[in-house]
C-alpha cells in the first residue's frame, strides 16, 4: 500500500477528462489537482519562472471555472507544479473524484 504524504486530497485526471489551466495567455492540460495545488503538462515552449506569482484560470470539464492566484513551485521537463494562493473549493475536488469513479467504472462494466 502506498502511503499518502500530501496534506490535501489530490485527483489525477485521465487524458480523456483533463481540466485546463490558462496562464500567460496559453492553455495547458491539468494532470492533477487539489485544493492547494495543480500539476499541469508543459507541452509547449512556454517559459516559466520558479517562485513567480501568477494569475490563472482553471476550467473543469463541466465548464465551471475558477480564477486564482498561484505561485510556480516546481519546473520539470514535462510538468509545472503550482501552489494555489487561493484554494479551490474542496467540494469541487471531491465532485471531480466522484465523477471520475462513476464515469470510468461505467466504461469498465460495459466491457
């Protein structure tokens, strides 16, 4: 069993159900999200600066969006991690988790 070391619950999204995050006038696919942080794919030539505070918008697949202030905390080759300075509602994170369970368990049971 894998021990959860994070302080908040994190939802990992499958490719067919990515939220998007918009910053620096570009949109990126979200790999995972929690109330306090987001990791997204850096599949472009965008340049990011660690510790920079940015304004961003996250748009979930149901088109609900949240404008939040965030700080870039980690820059990797394929991923950028940001700390949200304004938390996303925990209810939204839980809702996304339940939707993913429902959506993808239905596909498995149909096989």
